[in-house]
C-alpha cells in the first residue's frame, strides 16, 4: 500500500548488511588527505622569502626617495640671477665746452630772412601759394546745402546751380529732386501685349497642369544619380474626356540629376518621356516634375543624416586629445620635479587633422531612399497634342 511504502523502505535499509573490509585488500587513497608537514614548511619558507624580498625593495626605493626629497628641501634654490656690471661714466668734456655759452654774451639771433624775387617782392612759400589759390577760387562750397554756387556776377539760367535765383538757398534743388521722384513713381511698367492663340482639338490634347498617377518601378536612392522609371496606374483621358490617349501601363522614364540638397527633405526628379504599351507604342516628351499626392514638387522618403559618419571621427579625435591631456596632467602631478614633456607638434597636428575631418564630414549630404512600388504623380508642365498620331471618327 502507498501509505506503508516508507516503512517498508526503512525496514529494507535496516536489513542491508554493512560492508566489512577484507583483510589484505588494498584501500583507495583519499583525495581529502591534507598536505604533509614537509610540504607545508616548504610553502611557508617560500612565502616568507618572497615577502621579505618585496619588503626590502620597497624599503630601499622609498628610502632613496625620502633622502632625495630631504636633500632638495634642505638645499635652498636661488631662482634669481643677478649680474653686476660696472659702466664707466660717459666723458663729454669737449661737447660741454662747446655747448656752454660765454658769460656776458647774448645768444645769437636766428637768421630768418625771406627771399625776394627779381621785382623786389618777397617770395611766397608753398603754403602761402596754396592758401592764396584757395581763397581766390571762383567756386565756393556751402556747408548747409551740399551744393556749389558760382562767384558773384556769374550769370546762369533759373533752376540751375549757380543761377541768381538759386544762390544762397537749397530749396530749388530739393523741389526738383522731389518732382523727379514723383514723376518716376507715376510711370508705369510698359508691358507688351500678348496675343491669344487657339488650342487644338481638346479630344486629342492633354492640357498643362494635369496630374498623372504613377507607380515607381525601381527603388530610389538620392546618393546615386541616374534614371528611374514608373508605370502609369490608370488611363489618361483627353481634355474633354472623350478618348483615352494613354492607356494604363504607359511607362515613363525620368532622370535624377542631383542628390538631396542640404536642408531639403524632397528629391527632385524630372520625367522626360512616356511610351504607351503595345500595340499603339506611341512616345511623347514630358519634361515635367514629379510630385507627391498633394502636388508638392519632389519625392519624399526615409532620410539618413549620416550622424555617425559626421561626428564619429570628431568625437574620436576629441577623446584622444582629452586622454592625452589627462595622462600628461596625471604624470605632472605625480612627478615631484614638476617636469612636463609637451609634444606640441603632435597636438597641433591632431587639431589640424580634426579641423580638416570636420570640414569634410560636415559636407556629407543626407541620403533619401524610397522603395519600389511607391505611388507618385507627374505634373505636366506643358500641353501634349496627340492629333498627329491619333484621329477620331464620329459615328451616328
């Protein structure tokens, strides 16, 4: 029975005979047996010798260090350097004798005489000649008006500078300038007339401004310049919705001529040509831009700003410079002699390299990607006339 199982097992365990050792049998060596006395003594002696040797070397090192520090502290260091020089006095006996005037004699008068010309008149200096010419000029400048007036007695026509009616006042020129500005403001732009023209048959035309839905066939990557294609998803009707001019499945070819500009989030694509499927196989030029569902020029997608490529090298060089400065400061603080070894060329070279890398990495453009199968629109920039390839027959 289950409730008697434990009792039976206990009874069976009690009946098991204990194993008795057999005389003459070799026993198995125990793995828990401790080391012998000789091995313990050997390990103790080796450890003691190692400790004594390490302690001796440490004691000798710190003793020498303490001795050098005590010698430096006991010996005063004279940081000032003085030099005594003896300069003999300057002998200026002869010069003093020449400069000292004789007692009782007045100082000589300067010989200032103005030259005279052949006619007995004094010769003018260049400054006097310039002043005389300036005062004798017939043109005078007025500080309040900024205009020039001729000398008195000069005749002129009214309304012109130098005329008697305008002399001494600047109101005439101000009125003239005001009239000129008024006349210029009243002049309108001369626009040439534009002649109207009649468009072709609206049954075979697609007008400018029409949006054509299209599905991109290949994936788009702004970092790769090349051609892209898309497939028209619905039929394209004429202007009056009387005929289908381009069936669904028309293939459009475009060009991606540039990458993603800095700060832009849209990729411009120009669609150049369209080709209808068989059996019509009609081609027509577009030269129109691609737009999104709302008509905004350009194609959107996922944008990768390449932050790791831009800032990774700069951060790495900055860390290297900081680690170098930290190690230098640590070594200087630990060195009692305050000796600092500076690698100026290496530091300057690292800074110049970081500047060049920053300039190059800052110019890395962002990348826009768009998977295949994306829906876009082609916004027609011009009218398309299918009258040369199609003809309509009206049936009663």
